[in-house]
């Protein structure tokens, strides 16, 4: 083989390789040029309805005492969480004591009772009962927990026999 033929062969090989690379590039570019993209949308939604929850409560404990000859005061709290802008009303029932009302509640022990009251204010002048617009507490939810305080008072009265006197009050939130 002559030197000229060898050079000619290398040149042809290079030309074939260059052509193959060019074809590959053109093929990629043509494929990319003809690639199609389609798109669509999805709607995302959630409906929030008005809701209130009682998140936590603390017990109302008047402690330990002897003769009930002075007011015995105590307080407890409860947490309400309502959706933002949801109006609500909080009511307290009369309790489980026989003959109890929302103005004179009764802790009991085997038929004996201790009278007490529950109030919406620290001065213990606003009774807390369950008549909407009269002795309930109203609020508007803001989406976070809102704490309320129940103020209790055992007034002076005839002291019953020693023992643990108890009652159960139901808190109701209407929204």
C-alpha cells in the first residue's frame, strides 16, 4: 500500500467517523425538536366547617377545710379551640347533686351536701349556668386554644360531717 493510499484511508475513516457523529447529533436534535410536552392542572381543595373542641380542663378543688364559716374560693380552667370566626357559647349544667340548680350547686357525700356556686368573673358576681344570653359565656374562635376560668365559691353554711364531698359539672360548648 502506498503512503498516499494510507493517508487517503485515514482521511476516509475520519470522514466516516465525523459523519456518524454528525448523524447522531442531528438525530438527537431532531428528536428533541419533535418532542412534545402536554400539561394539565388539578384542583386542590379542602372545606373547613365551623367546629369547636374542649381541649383541656382542670379540676376545681376547694381544698381541705373544717367549719365552713367563711367563703372558700377556688378556680379552674378549660381550653376551647374553635375555627376562626366561629361564634360559640359555653354553658355549665347544675351538676349531679340532688336538688342542685345552676345558682346553688351541691357537692354530696352519702346524702349530705355542701352548697357552692360557679361564676364567670373573679368577683363571683356573674353566675355561670346554662341559659343562653343570661348566664352563659360567649366567645368567637380564632383558630387557636382560648383559655377560660371558672371561679368557684363555697359560702358560709352549716358544716356537714367530715369526708370527701364531690360533684361533676358538664361543660357544653354550642357553636
